[in-house]
C-alpha cells in the first residue's frame, strides 16, 4: 500500500480509472471490473463529475452513478478510497465557491455516499481567486463531506500559490497532484513541478499512465486497433516510441508479465508517485494492469526505460 501525501489514505499501488464506466464499459462490464479489482485488493477508484460526458447520449455523471450503484450493492464503503473531481462539467464548470458547493452535493448523490475521500480541482480556474476555491473546499472538509483535497492539471506556480494560500488562510490544503505523466509524456511533470510536489510532501497520482493505450503495446506499425483512443495513442509511434516499446517488450518477457504492467511499474518507481491511474473496460485488460501492483523493477531496469524514453 502507498500513503497519499500527508493524509491517512493508504491506497493500492494501482488506481482504477473510472473514465470508461458508462462509455466503453456498460454497467454490467463496469461492475465486473470493479468486483475483480476489489477482489485483488484494490481500494483506490478515480472518477469525475464530467466522466464520460463526451460519449454520445451522455451528459456527465454516468461514471459516478455506476460506481455509486456498485458501492450500494457491495456494501463496504469504508474499505475504499473514492476520488472524484469538480470543475470540468459544462453544467457545473469552474471553481467558484457556489459551483463547488452544488457540484459536491451532486457527486455525493450520484456516488450514494456521505463523503468523498479525495476531491480534486479538476483543472485550474484562473478567473476565481484561489482563496475562494480553497475556502469552499475547506468548508466541505469541515462539514465531513470531503476528507482530503487534491489538484489536477495545475502548473508549478499556481500549485505553489495554492499551497501558500492554504497556509496563510489556515485552510485545508491539497495533499496530492494528478498530472499527465507517463513514459512518453515526461516533460510536463518532471523538473520544477515534481520538485515542488516532493518539497511540499504531496503525492502524484498520474493520469493517462498508459498514454491513451500506447504503453499497453498493442499499437505497432501497420497494426490497426479498433479503439476510440487509437488516433491519440498512434501519435506516439515515432522513433522514440518504438525505442520505448522495444525495452518494454524485453522487460515484460523477462518478468513474464504484460507490457502495460512494466510501463506502470516504471511510474510507481518514480519518487513522488503514489499510484498511477489506469482504466480497464474488461477483465482481460484489468488482469494486465493488476500485474503492476506486485511488479518491482530493478534499478537498472528503471534506468533503461528512463533512458529509452528521453528526448
């Protein structure tokens, strides 16, 4: 298990992404994936009020609703760490105090719970003072509706300012950051942002840990993949991407595991990372991901991947 920042949240080293629930996985498929994840010891589930509003016929909240129904059926809420987000849903956009208050109640209702374990600001909102946003979050924490706060898609300067605002105003503070970070997307997080996360005692919970599916190894030159993410994943099929796949293939064979597991294990080996996020729409995909939870790469193996993925 891994500890999230300065919180008391102990989480499984693989966070299950809920963005596919209600999109490429219907309720029955989602329940099967959630059941198998929990049976394997998984306890960390990530969603957002906007998931998956982009799918035809959806308006957002479908993922939270499915997770809520699953929680009701399972009946063991306190075993799990449920993370959701606010700020991106078109009908509840932004991080104003008024919006956060309404959006949190909507998420709690859809999830069928009285508290959210980790509540993210989904994206920075520069039009709202940080003190207002953090003040609204602080009220939710004091009311017992949210246990801990986190930020997603914040840059170094704004994250530093938010943390300083919480200290100055004596408000609940972010304990984690959810950045876009994986083997082929390193520049946005490594460096100043990762250093700030380390200095301030936060944890990173990277999203798109498998680069939209590219790091599962199924995208190869001349191979057509039937997936709504195919265009985004195929964009990594350049010289660097092929170099990364070659090392992933070798290490996966050496460890008798999946390419996806090796890619996620590289993330877990990074100093500030508590648990990368990855989603699965069926049990076969989940099995490939779960292998990452027990895979420990040797220092030289981590270094080989780091060198292969360098620009």
